[in-house]
C-alpha cells in the first residue's frame, strides 16, 4: 500500500516515538584532586532547589558532610538523596529560632542560596522575596558567625542596563533597582542589599564571596515557576504554542549548570578570589542568545510542530519593564577558571531531553 507523504510522516511521528540518539554532553568534571573542601562540613541553604541540588552533588563527590536548610517551597524533596553525609533541616532562613536550633554544628563553609526565585513568584510575593534576601541573609550570617560564606546574588542587580556586557562594577543604583522591581522593594533590590550585608561582613574580616549567576539552565530546573527553558521544552513537546513574551528580541546568556559549577568551584577553592575587593563574580556564558533563537532551538531539538505566539509583556508582567540585553563580562572570573567553552543552547536542550528522558518524535527526512 502506498501512503501519501504526509500520512507516512504522521505514522512515523506518532507510532515510532523513541529517544533520539543524542550525544550526551560530557558534564564538566569538577576537579577533585587536592580540593580544599574535601571532607568539610558545609551548610547549604536552598539545597533542594535547582542549583543547590547540583552543588550538593559536587559536595558529596568531595565527601563533604552537608547540612541543608530548605523550606521546600520551590525545591522538591526528591532533589535530596538519602545519603549518610546529607542532613536535611526543613525550615525557613527567616525563622531565627529554627536556625538557632542547629547553631551548635561547626561548619567550615556556607553556601547561601535560599531565595524566592522566578519572575512570577518574585513579583507575586515581593515582600517575602525582599525579606528572604535581606533578613534571611542577616540571620544566616549572624547565627553562623565568622564562617566563610558564598552568597548567591543575581545578574538582576544590573537592572535594565543595556550598556553591553555587564562588568562587576556596573551594578545599578538603588533607585534604578526599585523602579525595576515595580516601585517596591523586591528581588533585584533585595539581592543588592543582600550583597551589601555580605560586603559589610567582609569589611570586618569575614571571608565572603558574592556570586552573580546569569540564567543558569539545565536538568532539574522546573517549568512550573515559569523558567523559560523548561517552559519552552514543555510547550514544544506537548505541541502547544510556545509563548514568547514581547518581541523575543531580548537577549540573555543561557549558561549550562555543570559548566557554571566548574567555574564556581574554581573560584571558591582559590584563596585569592576571597580577597576583599576581588570577591564579586559574574558567572555565565559571555555570549547572548535571543528568546526567539531559544524558541527556534527548542523547536528544532524537539522536532516539535508547535507554533510561536508573541504575547505583550505587559499582559504577563504588568508595570514591569523587561531587560533587553543581559550578558556578563566574565574577565574577572576567567582569572580563576580560564577560558571556558560553554555549551551552546542546542547542547543544553539536548542534555535536558536526555537526562530527563523526555521523548521527542524522530526526525523524518523523506
Ligand atoms: N537559576 C538561575 O538562573 C539564577 C540566576 C541568578 C541567581 N540565582 C540565585 O541562585 C539561587 C538558587 O536559585 P535556583 O535557580 O536554584 O532556585 P530554586 O527556586 O530552585 O532554589 C531556591 C531554593 O530556596 C528554597 N527557599 C526559598 N525560600 C526559602 C526560605 N525562606 N528558607 C529556606 N529555603 C528557602 C526553595 O525551597 C528552593 O529549594 C538563588 O539565590 C537565586 O536567586 C539563580
């Protein structure tokens, strides 16, 4: 029997679903030899979240004992493995008494990631977002006194800057960030204040690192809080419309999570990086990708028939202005981690499809 071309396509596409034979991205090996962190006792706040759970994996490779503080608000408990070196303390960094209850543990280092993350959540809960960044950080730093702390800030401290690749000194003013947050204290302003809290401690002699991640993406990032890469992958694989807010010409740096970790640990493990005045780092792919390019890459890698829909930004985020261009200048960090070959957005999408076992239809070239 002869089938018309279109029908053959649909038979193959819908009956012969299988995993495409992608080449799995080699995850960057994070140097184990002579690691200063080997066997240390670590406090990891936000450890159930996307980046935190990846940090946990690295720390376990280094045979650290890891105490996690997480409210489990956006980080699923499934991200925390049952492991003799992992201790989970469920609660909020805003709860002083709760933090006091583990004050007796002698930590060697703090990785502080607990935060309200994602535009939708942060705009919906501005005050909680701000308080978590500021009071939450004060609580952690004051209860676990003098312990070296790696504080997770954000590229959002650059506000609406379009002056090209952001250098660490290009941080936006308080007024710009308040306006960027929609006229009230929120995520970006909170992260700037969090940095100031950390830097004040550093000026008194404490070891503090400030890390500004730029759109970290990869496996375990959840779509349900609106993160753009998992959201597009979900829409594409369900053949729904891919919804792009605004014209899609906004440019971001999509930075693969394992490569991010490689850079992070190169910094954390180098004493010189902690020196006051040197201790703020952008980490991210120093090359931009527009949201339109991202959507096209997702459609291509998932062989999706989804169409693209542009939605006015104001309809999704009223009273908020989107950033047109946000890409890091990474010259400062490169002194510690060298020149990095970051995976492309297509590499990253393939890696997510494989590691999360997302089925995509086979490409048919008749
Ligand atoms: N993912 C990115 O691209 C990105 C970019 C810039 C900055 N960051 C920063 O990196 C950190 C981790 O981000 P992520 O993408 O893994 O987000 P995430 O939402 O996956 O992780 C945040 C974790 O913090 C926990 N948490 C929230 N409020 C808490 C509280 N009051 N007490 C204790 N735990 C609480 C959540 O349950 C979650 O597990 C955050 O500080 C974020 O601001 C991330």
